[in-house]
C-alpha cells in the first residue's frame, strides 16, 4: 500500500496519511520507536534539503495518539557539519522540548560491525536498539546517486569514518547492504519541496506531497519515477531489490491519494544539471559533500571550464600529483588545489575563474 497526501498543511497531512495507511498492522503501542529524518545540513526545510519539522511532528502526534510512549529522534549530519546545529536550526530542538523526546546525535554513538553480502559495515547502536524505525527522508536528487530518499537516508546511521569508506567502496552497493542490516519499519517521505539537483538544497521545487508506505524499495522506486528516473537507473535501488531488501512499485500496489484537489500545478521533474557536468569531472571515491560543492561551483560558472581539462576530485587521489585542478584536501598534491573537507563552492569558483 502507498498513501499520498497533497497540500501545505504539513503536520495534519502527515498525520492523515499515516492514519489512512496500513502502519497499524505492524506497529505496537509498547514498541520503542526511532524517527530518522534527513538533517544533512543546518538550515530551513524550504531550501529543499532537510525534512520539514512539521512532517516529523505529524508522525509524533500520530504515534502518541496510537499510544506509543517511547519515541526518539536519531540523526547524524553529513561529514564536516554538526548534528546538534542541525537539530537547532532545522527546528528539531523545539520539537524535542514540546513532546519531551530525546534527540540522539549518532556522531557520538557507539557502533556494532555487522556482516552481509561480503561487506563488514559499522552501524550506530542507537539505530539498532529500537523496535520500529520510521524513515523520514526528503525526496530529492543527488549529484552522485541521482536519487536520495529512504535507502540513502540510512547512511546517517553509520559513523563518519564509515561514510567516507562507503565512497571508496563505490557508495551504491554499501547503501543497499546497509538497508539489509537496518530494517526500515515504515517510510514517511517529505515530498514538499525537495531539491532536484543537489543533496544540500538550494534549488527546491514545490510539490506539496507526503508519501507513506512500508517497503523502502517500493517507495523509493515510486519516487524515482516521480523525478524522471526508471528505478534501474538508481544503482543502489537496483542492488537493494536484488539482495531482497524490497520490491519495486508496480500496478499491483494499492495507492490511496488524499486531498487530490491540492495537487501542485508544477509536477516534479529532475534537472540535468549534475548529469551535464559529469563529463567535466575525473571522480574517484569522492564524498557527497565535496562533490556537490564542485557541482554547485560548475553550476555557478555555467559549465565554463578550460577546454579538454577535467577536474579531479575524491579520496582516490590521496598522495597523487597532478597538473590540473584538484578539489578537496585529498587532491592537495595537485598543482592547483582548492583545500577543504569539504571545500567551499565559492573558493572553487574563485580559483576556476582565474584559471
């Protein structure tokens, strides 16, 4: 079953979407429930990067009315940023105080190493020590994985050094395997105004919908098509299906739509910005934060770079020398390098304008 609720009454629409779903078949009032939003950076949800606090509040209200007493919010922002700042600036401190719910910063959490499909993966213990995990991602694009939704949102449940290692392993398969190790019990997707180009936001597109369902692969495959991708175009999604995490959306899935009169006039369509710049980049195990800074910079420059030259970026360039431009501290052996972990897009623009 998939429930889609349209409109800008975000808290109420989230509550109503869950009320119309089949979550009650799997939830028990005695369960401990963990909520995993996407708070990748500190900033307003209107930028298209982080889960609206109103979405999380709607889930909390539903859980409390259902009788659930043990609720916590867990998250780890991306490398180089503070989860505590994200809790504050994304509006989650207020939610925690209002409902007396602990906010757990997974950056300081212990972890357990789990094995699956030939991978050894460190998983934060708070993400494992729960009876029912509700995934609350933002539906948005990603300059490396194309889509980031439920599956990739669980990358916030591993330590920072493991996040870096995921990129050396190719990001896609580790993300899929992570979802086999951490079971998402239910999905509540913030499709209000997700950014359709960059993970960290900045070019949001109004869509005004909440999407809920149980199977994260099914929900993500549905969301992939909303932004113009076939599910098989999303490598981590294709692999997750292969290893049994879930199944793709199909015509056999029951779909309930609420408040259809509120459907946005502007439908969700991905941009080709990241794809357009991909051929300009020599990437080897780059982290998302670093890569998106480069994409932002190229976007600012209108893709105007020195003809025939590629820009190098990623952990694979550690200890290597080069004559061109390197992006990030991993490319500090290059003759021209924008330092930082991650670097600022403004610094990349400054260097490349003078190149």
